[in-house]
């Protein structure tokens, strides 16, 4: 079995997964039909590790088809054509299915069944990933370890040291591109002044 066949096998199993509805381990069963969302290819060198699909992504079955995706693509300096080219960019969220809404109308955290069931297998089938963009605290805890910093702001502020670590894939921590983080972006102008240009340079290099 070659690398493409191995990945296809993992993706087929993942897309058929119904653990959170039929065999929940930590929380009540998912109240709606699961729809795992992932984008991956054995040739991708960049991986976007987000949180979990929201309502719009659950409806479309395509990652980041919402305003957050518009902002994220702006940070990356790429258009939709490149972003949705699985041969170039993988999108592997911490939870593959929409987890539902909380009492305040916000997205619930990623289902806890997802990451331990699938994440190691997926990344083992993505041999060329060189850069993981860890978006949000859940992805940062998984890819960097849970004791990186006291909070997301401190972790993202330490991006230079994290990116410089001599391990592959390299990791770059990011805040979520949601409008809910507008205030955070205003309080931390260094993010768009310093981190975003470095991010675009890394992405451009890996896409060449």
C-alpha cells in the first residue's frame, strides 16, 4: 500500500466515523448527524490545525467557509484557490464534526473523542507536513504540549521561539480568526505587524 492509499484509507474511515453520536465516551451523544470535515493530501506541506467546524462549515462540508476563513486566508496571504487545494494545504481540526452550540450561542469545544481516535493516524499519513498552524488553545495544547504558557496570548506572543524549534513539523501558534477576537487583535497590534508578515513568508516559501 502506497502513501496515497494509506491516507485514502484513513480518510474513508474518518468520514464514516460516528463515535460522538453512537459511542460517546465523555459527553451525551451528539444530537445531530455527524459530518466530519477534513482536507488532506500526501503532498501537503502546510497544515492548518483549527478547533472544530461551525454551523456554516457543517452545512457546506468544506473547512473555513465563513468569515473566519476570509480573515485566515488574509493572514496567510493566499486566495481560495490555493487554500482549498488539498495538494498544498491540509486542514485537520481538533474536532472533525460540528460539536453544537452552547447556551450562549457559541460553538461548544471540540468533542473529546476526536483527537485521541484520529489525530495520530492522520498525521502519520501526511508525510510531507513541515508547518502546522495551531489555531486556538486546543490545537496548541495538542501540538505544543499543555504546559507551553499560562494562556493563549502568552503562547502566541512566544511565536518566534516556538517556530525556531529544531523539530518537524514546525509549529506556529495563532489566535482564532473569529470576529470574537477583534478586541484581542486591537490589544495586540504586534500580531498583525510582526507575526502575520512572518507567517506569509513561511507560507509563500512552502508553496513555492
